[in-house]
C-alpha cells in the first residue's frame, strides 16, 4: 500500500472513531511526511489511546511546521494542546513553558481570534493552580464568551465546566450545577470533539461527587461509560470512568464490583502514565476494604495510594480509629480541618471528622462542626449531604442525652439515604435509631431497628458493623476492664446525669459515685465527662 493510501485509510478510520487503526496507518507513513492537519488528528488518536509520548511528538512536529509556514494561529493551538497534555500528565513546569509560548505567539495576532479562548483556558488552569479563584472565574467566563463568539463548541464546553467547578468552590453550588448541565448539553448533542467531551464528562462527574450530588453523578457516569464503550481501544478517560463507576457501586453496597472497577482504573491509569490518578483509585479501594473489615488490605491500598502522590484522607484516619489508634486519627483530622477551608472540601471532610473527634477527648467543638455541616448541606441542597447532616445531628442529640430529640433527625436521614439507595448508610442510621429507642425504654422497637440494621450489614459483608450491632443486641464483656457497677455509672453519665442524680438512682453515696468516676476516667484514659460519654456511645454501652 502506498503512502497516499495509508493517509486516506488513516483519515477514514479517524472519522469512524477507530483510533487504533488510524494510528497504525499514520505510523506507516511517518511523522515527517504528515501535514499539520494529519499531525493534529494523529495527536488526538494517540491521546485517546493513551500513547502520551507519541502524542507529544506529533504536536511538537506540528508546532515546528507551523513555525516554518508562519501559521501563528495554528502554532498557538499546538502549544495549547502540548500544555494540556503535559499538565494532565503532571509535567507542570514544561506545561508552563508551552503556556508562555502560546501567550507570546498570541500577541503577534491582530484582532480577536478563537485562539484567545484557548489561551484563556490555560490561564484559568494556572490561576486554579495558585488558588486564585477570582481570576480563574474571570478567565473561564472569557473562555465561554470566546466560544460563543466563534461558535466553538469545545471552548464552550470546557469553559462552562471550569466555571461551574469554580462556582462550586466558592459555595455557589446551584449555579455550578446549572453550568455543568449546560456544558453537558453540547456533549450529549455530539457537538464537542472527543478529548474535550471526555474532559467535560470527568470534570462534571467529579464535581458532582465532591458536593454529594449522587443523582447527577450516577446519571452522567452511566453516560460516560456508554461514551467510552462506543470508542474501540480507548484508554484516555476510561480510568476515571472506572473510578466513578466504583464510587457509585460502593454507595449502592456492591462492594466486590466496586473493587473490580477500582482495580481496573489503576490498570488504565498506569497505561496512561498518570500515577496520581491511580492513587485516587487505590484510596477509594482502601475505603471499601475498610468498610468490609479488611484492615490490612485497606492499609496496603492507602500506602500504595500515598506512594503515587495522593493523600488517602480522611479514609486513613478512619482506618487508624478502627485500629485503636485514636490519637493518630484525631491529629490527622484536626490537621485536615485546618487545611481544607473551602466549602466543597469541608463538605467531604466534616461527616468523617465528626465521627472521629466526637469519640475522642479533644478540644474540638463537635457541635460547631455539626452546625457547619448543616449550613453547608442547606446551602448546597444535595440529598446525600443533607442526609449526612441529619445523621450527625441525630447522633449529637443522643450524645447530649436527648434520645427523643434525635429521632426526627434520624428518620430524616434514613429517608434521604433510602431515596438514594445507599443501604450501608441506612443501616448506620437504623443502628443509632435502635440506640435512641433503647434509651427511651422502647426495647421492642429498638430490637427491631437493630435487627434490621444487622441484616443489612450481614448482606453487604461489612463485618465490623455486624459485630457492633451484635454487641448492642447481646452485650458481652465490658471494654477496658470496666466493672458492671462502673458501666452503670458510665451509662448515666452518658445520659447527662449529675453525680447526685446518679447516686440517687443507683442508691449510692455521692462520694462512691465520685470514686467510680475517677476509676472510669483512669481506665478510659480520659479527663472529662464528655469524653467518657463519647466512649460509652462508641462502645455501645448505652
């Protein structure tokens, strides 16, 4: 077959979306015999196939040809694409060099051109990298405006998705979701080219996951999966699609299938040369193993995640708490609370932080954290976050000796989690409902709630939760060497009773109650009634 035939075949295969076939045909011709248009198509095919080095080589060759021909606008496009490929691959320094080249070349062009939009997108990414959300938002708006002016669907999609993400980071979640929906309209209509479509899918789904909009995340993950499956040999974006599928499966309690997806994502990311992204998949895998009670497996996954440059928190802190390393868990959570200040990051952290510090003897104001979570959930309006906030409120009412006050919050949380088909979370709420009902003296209803929770945990295979509920249903040996009488005193402390009230109920002197409390504090290694009460709830003594 002649070189002309190879070129024609490559172009035909490219138009059909046969990236591997097109790449093979162009490879027969060789870079030196391709024009700028074919080099640009080759770069797209190799990008989608995960052949990063070949993609960079094609774009560099195209850039050089544009320079020789004096085609400044196309040179800007090649520099833009090189910056994007290098940036997503972690080569930020080299990417910054190509961004500067694109900016300098653009100054040679008189008047408004569509390339201004592509350079503004690079500047959007740069401002995001430095945390300047105001400048990033202004740049993203310019990208969208330029896309509309020149009827460039790619610019409109990436500009809207970036602007939506920035709106979320500044607490304007409803606005951000609306921008996402607008961006996705062009993608679904087939107006957006493959690389920009994949980028928009992933930015949108990741943003929905961050604000706990599980409905949108579920819907668009299914659409992304279908989009990926329609393209033979696709590597780019398939790792992220697998991560998102795993996240959705885990929420619905399909843990074995979720782990398979995370493993698949690690393989795909490794093929694409993006180790930090593989670290996220490993962290998600660790979260599932932790829920299943495989603490060694979870620890190994978290370690592998960290080795790839991804911090697997707050999952790692929850693992330490499950291993009895409460001090390490609390210290990690307090650090994360000090570091993660934007509302989106805090919405992901606060439910876990409340769980960890609420059972520890710390100076952290857990009530203030619950108030903050409630305020963020109300502002965002996303169902899963509202459910988490209601559950946290219910737990705090129990810890504050108001089990009756906890029930409305717990019922709300159970209803919201049920609507999202999140069985693990529903069972967690059922467990706390059982505790509240027992404190209120409604033993039969408490047993029903706990039995229901146990059946769900057993079906899901989350053994640590099964053991927890079993202790509630049939209490065994007391923890930390507590005597039966000390446990009685501790239960009443957890209900908010004073020493005098405890003495009256147990027919003891106040001096004897004080001595029991001193022994309890020593055995639990705590220094306050609040911390002792938290221990009681954590170990199902009430």
